[in-house]
C-alpha cells in the first residue's frame, strides 16, 4: 500500500527485454536500504525488487503490467516517480494507493498559470464513474486532486503546485504523453458494492 507522496525521482539506468516483459534497473538514493521482495511504486506501478545494490534496484514488469500501464514507454535516462511501501503508523499525507494501475490516460493540454500548472488528462470513457470533482486520483504515482471534470469531453484537469512540478516527473507531461491512472480505492469498492436496501 502506498500514499501517492513521491519519495524521489529515480532514473531508469537499463531496460532488458524479456520474452514478454522487461527487466528494469532504476538508480536511486535509497537502493541500499531495500531488500529483495520489497515493493516499490514506479510511476505508480507496484513492482517487486528482485535485486539491488548501493546504486539501484531491479524489478520485472511482465506482459500484463506492460499492457495496462505506460511503463513500456520508459527508456534509459528517463526519470520515474518512486515511493516505498507505507509503514503502518505513518501519516497518510496523500490517499490510499495500491499501485495497481487501472488504465492509462493521455495528456491533452498543459497550461502554465501564474503560480501553478493546469494539466488536462484524457481518459477512457468506461472509467468515468470513478471520477468526481475534488476527488483523489493517482497519476504516475502522484496523489492528486481532480480540479475540474469535463464529462462530455472525457477529460479531467489537475492543478499542479510548484513543489509537485519540481519534485516529480510532472514537468515531462506534454500533450500526447501517456500516464498511469489509478482511481480512488474507496470509490471503486463503493461502486462495486452497488445500491443496498437498508430495510432488508
């Protein structure tokens, strides 16, 4: 379980093609503190550490992961948002994030404002029920708030503060770029449960 509060932007050092997936090596400052089998969210995708040293760690993205996320777009030299798993008892500064990406969206537009950036994201229409104005969403691993929701157009907008813009990979979001989307966990369970009859 994660919070969507990015700990560090790591760097993809190497990508090794496998029969159907990819093995990623990611350099970061906390690699030496990791252990094999630990979970790390990489651009919002929960991956398992399979090897590590003082400079970086390795993780495998299988076919299913590549088909549902934008990890296949990452190449050596790219920055990736990193977050280690939540420790019980820690403050939950973002929102509950599983690292289980629901789908990918596409950056539709980026507007530079006086003290922030307004980023519009296009998403698949079948996921519209999971979005509400001012609700939580995880984009490339970042816990963010839906600032505007344009349902007929199939887009939502995010107001990105300068700190988030500078400390994550949000600055690489340009029109046409794919991003990983994980919708709010609580909302998904509520929708799955459906309407109930309290008088039963």
